[in-house]
C-alpha cells in the first residue's frame, strides 16, 4: 500500500511535537522534507483521516488530544517486506549480525570465523599467533558482524534498531549506509592499530558512531531533530567509561573493544558536524529569503 501524505506544511513549521504524539499513539509514520515543504506520511487510509483530524485539533489548541484507533496490523511477512523497503540498511545490519553470531556460536574452533576477523590467526598450543593477510580487504568491515555472546548481540541489535531506524527513515538509506561503512571501517582500523592484536568484533563501534552522529546533528539542526533520547547517549557514555576503567566484567560484558567504541563515537560526531553544517549552508542558500538569490 502506498503511503498517504496527511500533512503538507511549510518547512518552517515544526512537526516534532505532533510526531511524538503519534508515536505514543502507536501510529507508524514518516516526516520528510521535499524542497521547502515538510510532509507527514502514513500507510493506512483510515489512520490518515484520524491523523488529519487530530492535527486540526492540535492546531486549534485543544488540551486533550484524540485517541487514534490503529487497525489490526497485517501479517508478519507483509510487515517485514515493508520494513525492508524502508529500512534496508538497518535490517540488513541486524540480519548479518545474527548470522555472524550464529557462526561464532557453532564454529567453536573458529575454523571459519578466522576468515572474517580483522587479523588472521593460527593456534599454537594454547596461544594465538596473529598476522595481517594481504589482499583480504573484506576483513576491514566484517568484524562488525561478529558477536561473541547473547548479551553482546542483544544489546547491539536493540541499539542499532532504535537509533538506526530513526536516522534511516529521516535521512535515507544511502546516507545511513555511508555512515555505517565509514564508522565500521574506521573503528575496526583504530581498534587494530591502537590495541594489542586480538580477536574482536561487534556492532558497538557503529552504534556509538550513530549515537554521536545523531547527537551532534540534533544539536546543530534542532528543527530536524532525530529524536534520540539523551538518556541513551548518557548510558552509552557511562558504559564506555566503565570499559576503559576495566570494570566491564562487573556488568557481564567481558572483554570490550574500547578503542573501537571511542573511535566510532568520535567519527560519528565529526560526520554529524559535517552533515549538519552542509545541510544548514545549503538550506540557507536555497531559502527564498536569502538576499543573495534576489536580483
């Protein structure tokens, strides 16, 4: 079913508060920008009529917001196909990470896992001997999909879904893919460069990068806020401090790739800074009130 444009307002009009109200009502929707317009779209005609009525009452300043009746959802296969169409990068990352977790879980001797780690390695008695293979460039990115425990993958996938789907829905799959690839490559390289050679993996560096990107972007472009709660950022920063302090074991986290986390966060912040400044500059130049555009 095609999405329905319910609200079409000037870009200066902020839909953030109304969008939060819709999420609390359980109404799935998207807020997009099209030239100088801000659009709110839903996927159900019956819900669209209720949302339009609720927005009119919202503009009228009514204190009590109406309850929106959301129809019973479609079958799981239909839901998944729609999610895959709108969130291919986020869902793709989750699926590949689950496959990486299963590979680690069943490949006890790491006979196959060793082909996806950053370093190649061989067992010599009770020790690992690491080496850097040449011409195996996939190793720069594949460690982000390897997960070494149920808690490890559960936490990372929950965070990737919560943060990733917001960025991908609001800013598109191409940008989301670029952010994940750059942060994944960079965090893996930093972990390998500035820590002892070891078997490491996980999506945590990418998650920290997405948090950093969303934090800086929302600070500089509040009218296009990605609505990532600050409590999630604060908790993640707390866990990073715990990791560097060597106390991660108290939380059942085991060994932690601290450098990858820090590197991912820094790169995410820098990318958020660059993207926000470019967006702000381009929006200013395209504004009809920009005196440079007038003859």
